[in-house]
């Protein structure tokens, strides 16, 4: 059984994206990525109002082990960043699919190659 919520879609760079609600989707990293990073101590997120492009870097996650780039799973305009995560980066580890979300984006391109939860499970198992 997948620990990844079925209603989300996943990138091969280990980000998740929610279905658009009024054209806006929420973005975060998967628990697989959070576990691989270790304790996240700093996040650099795109600014509200900026544009992100699917597959391109839009921020960084720094852990006690390493620094990892954050990739946009979809293209669009960032409408909101999660200030709670900026203030307490450990939320990425403790609640990657809930309070640890990273930013919201008004989706301009829904053609990004995203995986279902089952496909992502297979991808991470390989």
C-alpha cells in the first residue's frame, strides 16, 4: 500500500502537486524525498508573484546532510508560499503532505509529465 496520497500527482524529482482548485495547485516534496534529505533546516522558496517552469529549479532545501534543488512540477505563477515552512523547515519532514507544503501555483501548463501514486511507488522502488 502506498504512503503517497492517491489524489496527488508526482514528479520524478520527488515533488508532489495537488489537483487544481480554482486553477491553483499546492506543491510540496514527497516523504521519500524528505527521508532521503534527512532533517531539513532551511528552505529557499520562490517568491509569490514569480513564475515557475515545470522541470526547472525554483528553490532549495538544505538539510543536515546536503543541499537539494527544488524543481517546479508544473508551470505557472506562484500565488503563495508557506511561511510556516520558512519559519520551521522541519515541517517538511514531519508533515510533507499536510503542513509541510511549500508553495501554491496558478497552473498555466498542465501538460507536465506527472506520475500517479502507484507509478511514483514503482519509480522509487526501482
